[in-house]
């Protein structure tokens, strides 16, 4: 049973995504962000791009590391242990880590409460044509998920996991677990997207979109400048790179970066 997206083996698309991200960031700092022709615009754009690129990396790591598994059975085990009268030993390191994690989760919920109003659909009432709008086409859709046997109350039973889960949970065949508020299995994250990490996933998509818009727009601007200001571009290439770098090669890099952003 897979707990999170960093658990081995990693998915090939996960490695491809990290490689493409690294290439785009390196290309921006080496060839795009420093050839706009205006020092103030270059510094401003590099600072904005750095913040967005860092947020993409942070949210990718966080969304991949979150475990969206339905924890109904673990909560019941804790209740049974508390009823047995046994006094557990305090793990102060675990307590501090949980306080920090819950603090960041509360901050995320407060920030996104006004932007996200998503109600996780009942798998029985959901029609076959209703699928989430996803930014990547290569994802595991709901046909790879199995709805558990529903009861009248909010608790249902999953025959594959062989324990009780919540009503809106679904069993993911890829991860072999029930996910609370299952949305889809993202191959780029190598993890399921559910109630526990949906807000982080939404922020990740916004950050990726902003990053691609900034890099694509910068690539177009530098590409146009390669042909509109030929002499100035050649002098700037020699001054900043300290080598004889052909202007045509820079135009090709800009075109390739714009295609990658698409």
C-alpha cells in the first residue's frame, strides 16, 4: 500500500516533470531573464519568477508527501486504546511536529476558504460524465477508483481494504488504498489527490500556470528582440556571456522554451 508519492518506485512522469522544471528554470536564469534590454525590468522579473518557481518546488514536494489515506480505522483504534485505560508515553517530537503541521493546514484553509468552494461528490450520485478539470491529460481518472459499499450512515465498508472508511472515500487501484474525498490519481505527483491535499494541489496548479506564463512571455519578448535589435543583442550577448554566442542560437532557445511552456 502506497502512503505518499515519494515512496519508491517513482513514476516516470514524476521524474520527467522534475527534469522539465529544472530545464525551464535553468533556461530562464541563463538566457531569458537577463536579455530584456532593461535592467529594472530584468531585476523585477527575476525576483517574481524566483518566488513563483520556489513556490512550485515547495508545493510539489508538499503535495507529493501528503498522505491522503482515509484514517477512519486508525481513529477507531485510538478510541479503543483510550478505553482500555492504558496511559501512553508522550512523544514530544511528534507533538511539536503535529502542532506545526496543523498550523500550516489552518493557514491554507483560511487562505483558500474564499477561493475554493469544493464539495466532494457522493460517488453514488456522481454521473459518469462528471470528471474533474485537470491541467494534465495523463492522470488516472475515476475508472481506476472503486467506491466502497455504502451504508445508511456516514461510514461505509471497503471490501478491498477490509475495514471501514468514510462515505465519500474511494479505493485507488494504483495505490491500493482508500482515499478520503478521492478526486483523481495524478501520475505527475505519483500520489492520489483527495481531501487532505486538494488545496495544496490547487495552489500548485496556480503556481505552475504563473511560472509558465512568465517564462513563455519572456521567451517571446527575447525572441522578438533578437530580430528587432540585432546589433544591440549581439553586443549584449558578448558582454554578459563573455563568449561569442550566436544570436540565432538564443532565438532557437527562446522558441524551444515557449514550446515547452505550452
